[in-house]
C-alpha cells in the first residue's frame, strides 16, 4: 500500500492513471510477445473503425469519448503508420471521413485471437466481489448524471450555505451595510444622491418606519444584505440586496431572498415591490424571477438606473 491508497477519493484520478499505465504497459508487452507492431493507445480508434467501418472525425471522437484534438493526434499517428486512410464523404465533400486501411484489416485478423486472451486475462483480474468493470459502469453513469466538477461546485455551495446565517441588522453592521452596497453600486452604476442618503443612515431610512434590514453572515463576517422599506399600506419595497463579489455563486442570494420574503410576511405585507436594472443586474433579475417576482409597469422610482419594476404578491 502506498500513500495514495490511504487517501480514498482524493487520489481517484492518480490511482486510475496508475492502473491505466500498468494495463497499457502490460498490453504493449503482450503485443510484442506476439510479434504484433501495435500500441495500446491506438486500440479505441482501430476498434471503433473495425466495428463502424467509416466515421467522420467528429463521429469518431464521440464514439471513443475523446476530445476532438486528442482524436486528431491519434489519427495522425495511425495515418503515418498506414493503418487508416481518409476520404471525402460522398454526400458532403466538406466532411472528412476515416476508415481502416488494408494493412489495418490484416493486422486486426492477427490481433483478434490475442484480444480474446486479453479479455480473459482482464476478466480474471476484475471478476472479484468488487467487480471493477461493474464499478466503472456505475461511475460512468454517475458522471453522466452530474459531472465531477458540478458535484464539487454543488457540495461547496451546500457547505457554504450551511455556514451562512441570516440575521437582523444591528447598529454594528452600519459600516458593512455601507461598504457592501457602495461596492456593487459603484462597480456597476453611478452612486446617486439617494444612494448616499440611504447608505449613510439605513436605520432612519428603513427601520424608523417599521421596515427591516437583513444581514448575511459567513463565519461571522457580513457578506450580504437586503432591506425592506414600508410603502403604501400592505406594500414593502425590497432594495439594497447584494452579496460580496468573492461570495457570489454560492446561493447566498437565494437565502437572502427567501429570508426577506419571510420577513415581509412577518411585517404584515401583502406585496413586495422592487426596482432594478435589466443590463447591470441581470443575475439579480433572474433570482427575483426564481423567487416569484413578475415584471410590472415602471412607476414611482427615485433612481436614474431603474428601468424595471417587479412585484411579488404574498399569499
């Protein structure tokens, strides 16, 4: 047992590479022992063309599961060895097709008995209680359902989400509220006088009249905020919703959005309205739609940048 055997899933790529290298190395020895001039790395292309007769380069890439550039590299080697030949598709002369050469056909006839013995030797290795081939089938199925990187991203987001707290604003959050909002506004728009008025005294603007401000904390540090201002009877306006740039993409906006909707209900609101900008806040608008907001006629706003009004009826 080496250090990688003790690492579990962390070393899965390394261990698979080690297995692959061992099988390729021994495969080369098998071909050499049978006086066959053949590289194991050529097998996917040669076998696919043996079964499918002729394929375009794109079709071949899809068939063997290789990236297009990797397929082309292999084809160049095989063409140099005289094992494949290319020709134009009779139906579309722009499409390059490839097929096995006569030399390759003769080589395959020589290799087929060897392939059968290789199959038996491989099955002798893998036919155990933890059948490797079945495990590979299961792993490939799981990767088709959700890729390795996508799983990492999802688990990372879930871990971050679990560590996020949504709390009510307190005076000690004044600087964080200002900094978080000033950062996104100045990054995408011009900071307007109304922004300064709100950011410099959020307690007066939001809380004095019975509104609310929520803060998102990650490991105790403010990373997001959203506020509600009382408007007409039964209506609250949602504004100043943001997440720090380095924490975006971790579903914190979803948490804030759902929390602020619940807060609006607690305040007795029947409707939430908001104003935004279609170009500068496209991601935000997508989130609002996911939360159930719909676009309505643009009226009653105080900001030059506002070009869309949305609302959510609370049931």
